[in-house]
């Protein structure tokens, strides 16, 4: 059985990761947006998520499968409309 390398706090330093957010997000900084980073998807099996209004904050890290399930459910309208 293979093991996934652990991420250190410095690995998750927001300035060291390439972040992206939805093209639907407004660029005025007033939207309720998240940004995601897939830098560790292949090596660690996780997606990092952060609040675009707090880019220096600590990101939430979730398994890739959980992120894909969430994104698919959101796209299917399972959470209603905003």
C-alpha cells in the first residue's frame, strides 16, 4: 500500500500556490467567492479551498473525490440557487 506524503504548513502557504476562481465571480471584490488550488491533487489527493476575501487565511483542504462530488452537486442545482 502506498502512502500519500503529508502537507506541511509551508506547503499550504497561500502565496506558494496557484489559485483560481470562477469566471462568474465579480472582480470588484464584493462577491462571495471561493478560490481553489489543485497543486496537490495529483501528489497528495487533495484540493485547497480559500475565501477570496481573505487570501492570506489558512485554506481548507479536502480530498479530491469530495471536491468533485460537491462541484457536481452544485452544478446539478442540489443546493438550490443563490
